[in-house]
C-alpha cells in the first residue's frame, strides 16, 4: 500500500509518530499506543509503536534529510527511503522469511512502515556478547545467493535487468561508500578517525602504492560492474537475529553493483569477531565464515543450473570463472571494509568498545593487517579454507 499524502516533509517525533500510526488503520480505533525512538544507526529515525492491550506493533522508519552520524552539515537524499522499501519488496520475492514485511510507504515523508522485529536482536550486539546464532551463516549464505542471482543477468530478461538498474540508481548513497570505503581511508583525509597510536600503521597504508593500486581496481569494480541488486551495507548491524531466525534490514544503500560486495562486507564483519574472540568462541565465527561462503556458492550454483537463462551457462568453465571472480572480489571488498572500519569515519562497536587499550589497539592492528592481506593476496588465496588458515595464523 502507498499512502497518499499532501504533506511537506517534516521529521517525526514520538508524539507525531503515534498520530501517523493511528492514520494507518493497523491498530483498533481505541488503541492506546506507546512509541519509542529506537534507531541507533547513522542515518535514520526508527519508531517502535505498540498497542499494550492487543500486543500489535509496527515499526515506522523515517529517513532524515541529513546523515544523523555527522549532523545537518551532511545533507542526504530522502529518496533512499523509497530505494530501501523497493529493495525489501524485491528481496521478499526470493527470501520472504529473511526480510521484514513492508506494510506501507510514504514518499513525501520518507517513511517505511514495516514489521516489528523487536523480538530479535541486532546481530552485532549479540555477537559482541558471544550469543549464539546457529542459523546466521546458513541464512545469510542463502539470502546472498537468492537475492544476487535472481536480480542478475543470469536470471532476468535484459530489459528487466536494465530497468532495475535504473530503478535502483542510488548515486548519493553510493558516493558515501565510494568515499568512506574505497577512498578516504587510503589517503590522509579529514573524514578519517583513528587513535594516535595507530598512526604508524596508517601511514604505512597511505604510502603503500601496491595496496592502493589494488584498492583502485576494487573501487572501479564497485563503480562499474552492475551485476546484481546489492543490499549495499550488509554489516552485522543490518541483521536482526535469534537462535532460530535471521532478518536482513536496512537496504537503503541498495544499487546494482558487483556480486562480491555484499558477501565481502558481511564476511569482514565476521572477521572482526574472529579477531576479538578466543578459543571455541572464535571457532564458531570461523565456521560461520566458512559456511557463509559454502552456502552462498553452492546455492548460487544450484540456481545457475536450475534457473539460469544465460546462453553460455552450460559452456564449460563459465560458472567456475564467475564464482572465482566473485570469490576474489569478496576478499578484496572484505579487506577494504576491515580497513575503513578501523581508521575511517564509521567504526565498529566490536572494536571501539574494548576498554583495555592495549588489547583494543592489538585487535585494530590485526584488522588492518588482515585487511591488507585480503586485498593483496586475493589471487593467491584459492579457497575459503585458505582464508580461515590466514585468520588462524593471527592467534599462533
Ligand atoms: C555517513 S554513513 C556511515 C556509514 O553508515 C552506514 O551504515 C554505511 O556503512 C556508511 O558507510
Ligand atoms: Mg544502515
């Protein structure tokens, strides 16, 4: 449902969100609604609205006309709310159980009304507390294979594929990624943010021409390879999880880009957990890393054989070539994400919240080291097992 409104954009408060929810006719007329703003991301308001009597609830997400993380000095398109809602609806066609249901959208107010997932926890928060998410890698591997394959030229008529490329043109949000992941961390840029004790390691990165050449190639892939509809920001803060459920939220960065980007961003966020954990807790994460790639690649392969429409699909070596390219890109993008989350503008609680300074710095240096190695060695690491071995080396 699209709600018709003649309103000019104005940001909601908790009180206004309740009034807005009443107009949706989702709750009974006499419902006594409670509302809390629960958004802890960098960009949006998220209102949780609940009728205490019936227990019915929903989420009203509103994009702000600027990046919340920086303030009003960083204006940001409201069109991202429409991109996000349309991406969720598109993904629901392939992985309905793994994304929240969209109930309504309102373009003028940049609002998406959706299923309340507050019985689940943001995966990053749970992972930091060593909570167990046994389904995480199975579900995310499946999500990646289904959403990426079905929105690619391997599954779509070329006219429909190109229509979607245009529908999901998202230049402002892509620019954030281009700057914050692929450019700024590799130069002495004012957006960077790192502890003074890391300066020596950071300067090594800024002066490493071989590394910068590889990052330039990865940035070019991100800019030019419109392979599939990406989530665009698939870190563990974009995932709600429990022991039995996984839901991927927040695809406001969605656009047509290279297959390996979503896979790489997700793996990088698991890699950070593998750095900060010890013993059995670390093994669980290493298994998730291995299984994510395993589930993604085997499901992609099954879809290739069962649903592929490309004339060359049966040509010997083509499928292997594609999956090998996705694997190399995945490692490279994961490396860029590790570096930017350590020294760029947007950090991770997994690392920043470690109180012990010596330990925190050691982990951050390891994140930088793994990031550099994944970028530089991505053509020498021939399997996900080789990546696991590289991660295990850190703890020897
Ligand atoms: C200004 S936005 C900073 C970061 O938050 C988002 O979640 C993306 O990861 C972006 O790079
Ligand atoms: Mg987000």
